[in-house]
């Protein structure tokens, strides 16, 4: 158990240097990705709501999960499960604006989770995916540069 506690502390310290809580798309209750279980996208291939029973804090943000196993998987490797671009709409970013995403609209591309505002935005990312990712990454990095 001590090793798990140490691993969690290490993940929190390392993760805290990547992005801050201000960089995450939070719902009105303060949960990342509207309280959806970010691990479920990978393990169940669907959007699943988390519960208050299984919570974790990472990068100053609260995350919900639908099982203890998912919470533990996330804490062991949060970067592997957290959505790209702070959970904001990947398509919006590739178009040059920051938009809240709907966690029901998602894709996993190269083992990374991307969320979208709408089904239309998700469909737009079916064409020229590397260019879309680059455009979104460029805008995300520019936004960070201008908001530090």
C-alpha cells in the first residue's frame, strides 16, 4: 500500500508541472470532463459517468470514475488516460477557438483521448487527422503562451 501511496504522490507532483487546473474543462461542479470516467473510454470503449464514490485529484482537478479499478489505473498513469487539450473540443482548437466538449463525442487516436463539442466536429476529425492534431496542438500551445 505504501508503494501505491508513493506512486500517487509522484504522479501528482510530476503531473502538476504539465498543466494547471485553469487548463481543464470543468463542469459546474468542478469535475473534469463533466464527471465522466476517462478510463472507461479505453477499457469499455464508451462514455461512462463516474460516481462520487470513486474520486481522484490530479493537477488540481477532481476526476470521477465508475470503479475503484478505473481510479487506480488512472492514478498509476494519468497521462495515459487524461483527454488531450484539457478536455476541450479538439475540433474547436484545430479551428482556432477554445470550446467546451461534450464527453459523449469522443475518439481515441493513437492511444490518446480526444473530446469534441458535437458529432459534426468528431466527423471532421476523420479527414487528415495528423493535420487536425497539429492545428489543435499549435492553437493549444499558443493559448498557453498568451495566458500564463
